[in-house]
C-alpha cells in the first residue's frame, strides 16, 4: 500500500516537471556565442524528448534506490561480520578486472579466461541441446505417436537434478571437461523439447486450415506455418535453457575443476578470498542477465501481433 | 442451370466427450454453375459445418458431396475458402500470403514472374495493390478480409466458399465490401456458397437463400429464390417492394418458424 502511494505521489508527478529542467540546462553554455538559435533549438528538444526523458528517470530512479538499499544492507551486514563490504569488494574487483586475461599456470588464470571457458562449455552443451532438442520438439509436437512415445521418458528424466548426471558423464567420457558439457547438454535440452512441442501443438487451427485448403506440402507447412507460428515458443525454450545452463555450469565446474567461473569460486573459497567469491557471484549474475537480455531482444524481433 | 455442387443426403455427427452430437441431418442442396447461394440460420445451427463439408475440411457421416462432377475427398484448389477471421499468416506480407496459394496451384506450370503477376492481379481485384508489402497487422480489418478474398480467388477456384466473411466488420465497411464482392463475382462469374447471419446481406447478394432450421439435427427449412435483377444497387433496393417482400420472408422464417428459445 505505502509503496504504491510513494511511487505515484513522489515519482509519478514530481518527475515530469523536473525532467525538462535537466534538458534545458546543458544547451545553456552554448548561448554565449549565438543568442537566438539556442532558444529556438531548446524548445523543440524539450518537447520532443521531454516525455522520454521523464519516462527514463521514472524507470531509473527506483532502480537506483533498489541498488542503494542493497548496498546499504550489505554494508550493515559487513559491519557486523567478517563479510567484506561493498567498497572493499569494489576495490578488489578493480584489481581483478584491470588484468582479466593473464595466465600464470593451469590453475591461475584471469577472470576473463574463466568467464570465457565457462561460456564456451555452456555454448557447446547448449548448442548441441538446441540442435537435437528443437527438431525433436517439432517432431513430438507434430506427430501424436511420437508424443505418446516420448512423453513418459521426458516426464521421468526432466525432474532429475542436473548434477545427478555428472557421474554418468564422468563414467562415459572419462574426463572432466566433456562431463561438464554433458551436464549442460542434458539439463538444458528439456525446456527446448517441451516448449517447442507445445508451440507446435498450439499453432492456431486457423493457420492449419489455410494449409489444408491449399493442400500445402509438409515442407511448406513447416517453413511457412509451423516454424514461424511456434518460433516464440521455441525462443522461450531457448531462453529457459540458457538460464538453466548458466545456473548449472557453476555447480558442475565446482565439482570438475579446470578453468571456469565455477571452479574459480571454489578455488577462491579454498584461498578464503571472500571478496573474490562475491565478485564471482556478481559476474555470474551479470553474465546470466546479459544472456537473458540478448535472447529477449531476439525474441522481440519475432513478435507478430 | 447445371448442377455444379451437389449435396446429397448429408448427415454430420460429431463425436464429443459427452457422446455423439448430430449437427446436420439429411441435407440436400444443389448449386448451379455461376450461382450465388447463401446459407442463413441462427448461430450454432450448422452453417459452418455444411460449408466445411463442401470445403473438404470435415468428412460427412453419411451422404455424398460432389463438386464439378467429382466426389469431394478432402480440400482442394478447385474450392477457394474465405474464413470468418481472415486467417492471414501474420508473418507474411499480403502479397506473400497470396503467393503461397498461387505458388501451390500454379507453381508447377508457371514461371516466378507469372506467379507474381497473378498475385498482384488478385490484389488489384480487391483494390489493394498498394498494400502488397504490408503485414496483416498493419492494415484494417476490412482490408484483411479483402486480402482473404483475394487469396481465395487467386487460385481461380471453381467454387468460392465464404464463412461469414464480413461478420466481424462494422456496418459501413461491410456494405462497402458487399458491393465489392458483387462486382468481383460479376466479373469472375464465380460459383459462390456463402454463410451469413445478415438478412440484408443475403438478399442483396444471393440468387438463392438457403434457410436452415435450428440444430441439433439441423436441415434445410426452406429456400428463397431472389429474382431481383442484376446488377443490384443497394440504394435502389431500399424502395423496391420485391426486396422488402423477400426480406420479409427470410425474417419470418428466422423469427417465427425458427424462433430461437431465449438462450
Ligand atoms: N468439431 C466439432 N465437434 C463437436 N461439435 C461441433 C464441432 N463443430 C461444430 N460443432 C457443433 O455443431 C453445431 C453447429 O456448429 P456450426 O456449424 O459452427 O454452427 P454455425 O456456423 O451455424 O454457427 C454447434 O452446436 C456446434 O457446437
Ligand atoms: Mg459459423
């Protein structure tokens, strides 16, 4: 209740009035060399972008408040425990990111390498899952028999915790790196299969009727109707899969070792370097966020209505 | 007039989770070549079901369906269908939507340029040449419906099947499209079977109005011959006593003989 009021009263009304003031200020110094034009230029600028700037601030200010609150709580916790505070962590992060790509040996490499190695594993595991999972989803969605055949298997295997697959990977591949990729593969394939199949099944009957009255070939039905109609579902599946893959990689690498962000966390724990662990948490969060945002952008390009 | 579309002793029973549902019972109808027939009846009586049977989208439980001397076995390009909700594919432009149909029917025998020319000709027929490269969501409801009609006509079907094509449009747009449909059909001399629930639309457009009884087990209650001369002009008809007489007959059927119990 109070939060809603706060939002409407403080931000909703105060900002549109305040925002133009921000816009008017910057052109002012230019007024020195030419008196009239800046004035003429100013007004349209405010009119043109005033709303957008107001909207930006309306969106940005709560975010700033949120982050500030987070930092405050973190500082308080740090003050009463051994946890490093935001400032200390920030300085440590500056140190780490000033040289992200150093190599001092197999187990001591820059944060950049660790991130790239993890992304590489995710890329391979997820990529293979997409190559197999998406066509499989299409088949399952299109053919009732296949759906009946695969449903029990999928229902059985899907809830299995990702790391439970690690021993199987280690057993089969006899190496840590392929085993980690295998875990990514097997845990990220399910959302793609399931969402693609649902997408194909949810293709509006109207579109399929068009295909029927025109007697379109199965290939045309696929390329012109099934694929575009289910693409938003497929992209949702991909987005969920990437999320799962990125969640799992940290845990998998903690167990398998090697170079990677998950192993790095474990290594820093062994060194009792808590700042680095916190930095790693941020890095994992930010990379995950970026992956998600990239796919959201991609998905938005395929919205038709 | 030659019997071009034949519907003989058609029964249609749907299997539903709650048992079987007899939608149509003993339907007999013949449509001559170049004839414009409308199906009218209360909502849910089975108009779409009958149209979909002729389209080949449904399979009858009993009886025979014939189009141009051949038994109807599934959908085919000899019948062009216009759906109630246009059913354009939203990821294709208007031209691409039509091209998909044209390519399917003439792709084997004609060059790409010829197919493109057919596409544009179909769009011009509904006066939408300028909207060729627009997506369906960028044009109005009336325009979408016109593209739907252009798509159905582009394959040069022997029979045009329309299921309440103007049902979702406002009155003015609907009147405009009815006039346009009259002109197009006069030009292409198409055989048309059209579903409507609009009495004025039925009288204005049809040669015959097929009036259906209420379901379940709906059948043809009566048929009205519309002997108004063509070309018809909606303004002139307002003062035409024959028009009002025909209109009265349809209304009488719908609201006295087939009065719908308050739903
Ligand atoms: N696929 C189906 N399965 C079961 N019942 C159906 C099906 N299609 C239509 N019906 C039923 O048949 C009747 C006629 O439907 P419909 O032809 O759509 O009516 P109309 O087009 O005249 O409004 C309705 O009672 C409807 O519920
Ligand atoms: Mg209907």
